[in-house]
């Protein structure tokens, strides 16, 4: 029969993206390794923010096509909201896990 070709496993990515649409984040939950830079980009028509629940970062107002990046250096669970659309439930979670030691 046909032999299976091993698929190389991709390297752990150091970047990830969250889109803002009206009025939610996509994805709502993202799990990344320490050292990852998350970029929020506003794909919607409304102005949005990416604001940390605990004051760690605040993008300020992002208009359509604007973006904001933040690098997560410590493991933990980071909740964030859009200040303009908090009451519509526009929020999300970034889960940062310790990057596994690289194998030689």
C-alpha cells in the first residue's frame, strides 16, 4: 500500500494574531508560548481597544486597519477587553504557557 510520508512539525511560532470585528475578538481564546508577540488588528468598522484587565497593556483606540502588539514574557492567563464594547461582552483571554526547552 501507499507509505505515509512524515510531515515535519512546524517550529513554535513567535507571533500570533487576534482580529477585532464588530464587536468581538477572533479568536476569543488563544494559547501561546512565552516570548510570543500578539498583534491585535482592527478588521471592523467600529473603533476598538485591546485593554488588559489588570493594566498590563492598553492599545488605545484602534481604528479600522490599525494594529497593536504586545509580547508576553511570563506564563499566565491574561484577560482583555475592548473598553468601548465591554457591555456587549467584547473580551478575550490569552493563555501563556512556558515554552518547552528546545531539543538540540
